[in-house]
């Protein structure tokens, strides 16, 4: 008996016509379709004029661990299993990771049917630098954790993409103003590719004010990378002043880095200080 395979299928963000031809074929031929929401995937299939021949089961965060062993057995027995999320690429802040790793551990074939992703779509329309970027998933829900997370982005020079609930968007943007500064540029993408798509560009302060009256829909935020406020020589000079005032070198480096978003890391600045003394 030949083994089957796992297909990871990217689904449209909003427009059914964005579905790839390979996804359409897979929806109509897979033995099992593991969907984050079975109703949504049936609606998509109907919009694409596809009638699934296999069974359609749910696969979401709360049941993925219990579903995976059976799905692995199905694939081992020769079935083609298609895993899809509600929109975009599975595993990207969506279910599927446990199933993929289980198939890897079992030595089973895995293929990806590439397609839409809110991450790269938002990045492309943002107008911010796309040469280097990072993806942070969903912003933390609790304010203390969120502000700690934002602090990790204070010196991040890459463009950052993250998801946020419309209910918490204004709070997150307000925290970003406090932690990162109101002048840092960002873009809020709402309902990408859908009828009410909206892309709002501005500073964090401007976006926080815009979101104050409430926002609806799926939200993706693109945050500009930090711009260094001072060159290394200037930062070394600041450290020297603190050291002359009695502050330890390591503590002085930490203080200067914290005061200059976008500056080198504490270790890099410390090494630069040591080099300046030779």
C-alpha cells in the first residue's frame, strides 16, 4: 500500500477568485479536508463551483492535538489530506503546525499549495521597506505583556508585521505611541482584498487617533523599522560621560541603548567602548 500525503493549502483572504488552480483541484479530490472552520471551506468550495468528494473535518487550536494521530494514520494508509485555515496560509498564526511536525516525524510526504498571505500582502501595500522584515504573530492581549513586547521592537530595524484584534487595536496603538514614540510610521490594513478593504498610513500617533472611534474587520499592522538616532561614535561619547560620572560601563551602555531606539545592542556598544580605549 502506498502512503498518501499532506497538502498545506493557502486560501483566499477574501476574494474566491484568488484561489490557485492547485487549491481548486485539491478541494475537489482530497480524501480528507481538515479545515479551521468547516462552514467557511464549504462556502469557499461552493463559490469555486467545487464539490468536495472527501470528508470535511474541523482542525483548530483546541482540537488539533487530538485530531493529529488519526490524520497521520490516514496519510500513512494512503489518503491525501488537505489542511486549510479560514484565510491565507495555514500555520501562520493558524492551526496546522502540530500536523506538519507529526508528518515530518513519521516521514510522510508534505507539499504546499502556495497562495495568499495577509503578512506579505500587507507588507506589499504598506509602502514601507520590504527588503528585510519580521513577523510577530498576534500582539499580546494583556497590556503589561504588550508593552514588554513593544519594548523588544524599539531597536528593531526591520519592518515588522503583526496581527491585532479590532477590539484591541486602539489600545495597542496607544501603547506603541508611549513605548516607541508617536512619530514612528506604521500602516493599518483592514479587510485586505475584501469589499471594504482599507489601508491607513501615518504615524503611530495619527493611527491611534484614527482608531479611537473603533475599527471593524480583520487587522494587519505594518510597523516601520527603527531609525538610529545617533551614530556609534556619539553613543560611545555618551557612555564615556556616564562612566566619568561614576556609572559602570555595562550599566552606562544599557542606559544609552535604552535612550536611543534603533541603536546597536548593548553588547555591540560595549565592544565599541572597549575598542575606543585601545
